[in-house]
């Protein structure tokens, strides 16, 4: 299901559950990355912020293209940013910048 009320209720990208969840994810990851020590802000913190912002941004941009092929392409780009973010969160955990719980809860696709 794409939105809370059904397909006919989608008037904006904001109605998409995918966009809503990816915004929640971006908010969590962005906030956590701002807590990194200064020496990690310029590289890993910056990369986490870029990739977490990219996911909902590409969902919204694709929706706004009003062309199915362009929308699907932007969803693939968002998916790639999702995988980037998972990798960066894992690295932040390995560098002891995030606990395993924080990295897992922040991850777009929680690890088993």
C-alpha cells in the first residue's frame, strides 16, 4: 500500500508511506550524525547526512516528474542511497561512533 487511504488519495509525495518512513529515517540519522566528534564530522558525518537526505529527496523528486519511468529511476537512486547509508552506519558502529543498537535502529533495512 502506498498511502494511508489508497491509491486515489495520493495527491502529493507527502502522502507516500515510503516518503514518510524515509523522512523519519533521515531525521534519526541526521540527528545522530551531528553527535559525532568533530574529527568525524567532515567525512563520515557529512556522508551520512548526504545519503540519508538523498533517500526521501529522490522519492519526492521522482514523484514530481509525473512520468512513470522517471519515477522508477529516482526510486532506484533512492535505493542506492539507502545501501550507502547502511554501509556508513555500519562503519560508524565499527568506529564506535554509534552503538550496535543505534546503528541497527537507524538502518533503513534492520539487520537480523
